[in-house]
C-alpha cells in the first residue's frame, strides 16, 4: 500500500494534473474485484494517506486527489 501511496503522491506533485488515476490492474493487486466493500476500503486507504477518492468505477479505475481547504463563508 505504501508503494501505491508514494506513486500517487509523486503524480500529484509533478504531474500535469491535480489528480492521479490508478487503473484496475493496479487496484486488483491490493483489492480483488470480488472483495466486499471494495470501494469503502479504497476510500479508507485514500484517507489514511491524506488523499481523497474522487472517482471510482469497478473494473475501470480510481482517481485520487488532495482534499482542498474549505472556502470561508
């Protein structure tokens, strides 16, 4: 998991976009397709490493970004 977290972190820092897509073949290494509550586990991983799970589609990918501070009212 730490390897994936480092890859996401690196992409967020040096990538052209402010998000990082992780495709199904990478996700399956940590969370098999038939795992129960898979999306929740991926979201928990994101939160644990300081990311946000922005988008998830089973069989496709997960997109991570950073939490942005709330705008003052």
